[in-house]
C-alpha cells in the first residue's frame, strides 16, 4: 500500500468531515508529501 495515496485520501476525509471539500487536490498532495518528509526527518534526527 502506498503511504502517499493513503495520506492523500486521508486529507480528503478530514476536509469532508469539516464540510470544506472544494477541489483540493494540490493541497492533498502537499499534505501527503509534507507528512512523509516530516516522518523521515523525525526518524533521521531521532537516532542522534
């Protein structure tokens, strides 16, 4: 399972829950990429 797709769709679920879904594909992509980048940074610096 691709984590990017899971996070992308999770973003849409959050937006729908708050009734704010307005064609936010770019924002969903950004959310997924930022989350994944943040996760890798956390793992990298956690080892220090």
